[in-house]
């Protein structure tokens, strides 16, 4: 099992490198402009006041950039960082098994003295490690820029916000992974289906604050339990993180059941 984890990580080393470089650049570029936002906060908030409530809810959740916490949430943690980590996770989750199966090497792996459960577990661990590496790079970049441009948000709050963004990525990556284990047709649809659900969850939850009839369906969607603005103010809501992790675990169990009960290559 360890050999499979090491090989999967080695096989995707350049993928990890370029994603780490890209997400570090994203964090630096976005957060380095904080002094400019701080100096022009009044003008920016005046501009936002002219936007419709629905538009503001899609941009930043709170529709404000008046505090360091609002700035971090609106510029990074509300949409862009979780979106990038979700894209990364869906990409990884949909290909962990499907890539081997499409290349015709999955049968060779299973011919070795390893069960399907251990193979699936090794692939899942490798995917989680890749997500963790990129998330840690994003966190380090955020903390470095925070120090140099004096963003007045505690280190712990930034760490927890990054953790929750990674948990969101893990959930949708687990969803893509689960869909890809069902069969050939499902593998082809795993990226699109997971991306569609992720986008739908973001839109419905964001608009639920201004559209009354969306409030009930929003309660069962993952984005309803991802609240970066509250986290950056120190209201962590660990129960929300546990709920999101439990969904990922349930998806992993479904993956095990579907992969264990089907013929390889079908």
C-alpha cells in the first residue's frame, strides 16, 4: 500500500509542483494589494453599496471590504481559494482510479497481493496528501504576505480558514472519486457532475440570503456550512467542519462499496 501511495505522488510530482506554484502566486498577488484596499476602503464600499444584494452576496458574502477580515474573506477565502482547491480535488479525485483503469494498468495492480480496499485506501490517501500539500503552500504564502503587508488577522484564524477551504476541496474531490468508481460511464461524467454540484451549491447558498425560497434547499448543501467570514473573526464553528468531513467519509464508504462490487473494465 505504501508503494502505491509513493508511486502516485511521484507520478504526479509535476502536477503538485505547478499547482503549488500557481496557488502561491495567487495568494501573493491578491493579498499584496491589501494596503491599496485599506486606503480606498471607503470608496470601495461606496461602490459596493450601489450593487444589488444578490451581486454582493456572490462577490464576497458580506458585500463589504471595510475590515481586514472582510478583505481576506472577499478576496480569497469566500470564493477563490475554495474554488481552486475544489478544482484541484475534482481533478485528482476523478482520475485516481480512472487513470489506471483507462491505461489498462489497474488489473496489473490488483494482480499484486493487495486487496481492492487497500488499493482504494492508498489512492484516497495519496489524493488527500496532494490536496494537503497545495493547501499548506497556500497557507504559508498567506501568512508570509500577511506579515509583510500587516493584515490584522490572527495567524490562527488564517490557519483555520485555510483548513476549512481544504475540507471543502476534500468533500468535492471525494464526490468525484466516488462517481469515478461506479463504472466507465460514471468515470466520464465524474468531473462534470462534481463541478456542477459544487457550482450549484455556491450559487444557491450565496443567493439564499436574498431569495427566500432558496433558504430551505441551501441547508443541505456544503457551502452552507463553509463560513469563512465567521472563521476569520474567530467564530470557528467546528461542528460545521466535522459535518463536512463526515460527508467525505460517507462518500469514501460508498466508493468502497461500488468499487468492490463491480467488474474491472466495466
